């Protein structure tokens, strides 16, 4: 498997991992979006909470020229740690 395909699989697995976590309130959905054609991987929080309608990106990755670009990181511990633990080279994370 080439590096690009490996990175796509890793990003998809991270998105799916977070999408499967329990959430509160239950009316808010975690929506995984994995687009291997355009190399965008993100997790959206969509629905209704106590303040009203919510539509928020938790994190967003892109693959650009063989590197992982963290476009947005709304994860408390830092999503880059998940990338490193999954086997993505530190020099390939921007």
C-alpha cells in the first residue's frame, strides 16, 4: 500500500473513531465526512442543543501534496497526537 492510501485509511479511521463516541445531548449528531476523492476528512456536530441549532466542525484534515494539513482542531487533547499514534510521520503533519 502506498503512503497516500495508508494516510487516507488512517484519517478515515480517526474520523470514525470519534464519530462513534457517546455524546450529549443525544439530539446532536456527530457526522463523519470522509472524501477520498478530494482528500478532506472531518467530523461535524449537527443538531439541537440547549442553546438552539448547532452546526460545528470538531476537526478537519486535508491531504495536500502527501502531507496531512490540520485545518481545524477542536479536540481538547490535540488531534495531532492521534495522527502520530496512528503512524503518520511527524514531518508529514502540518
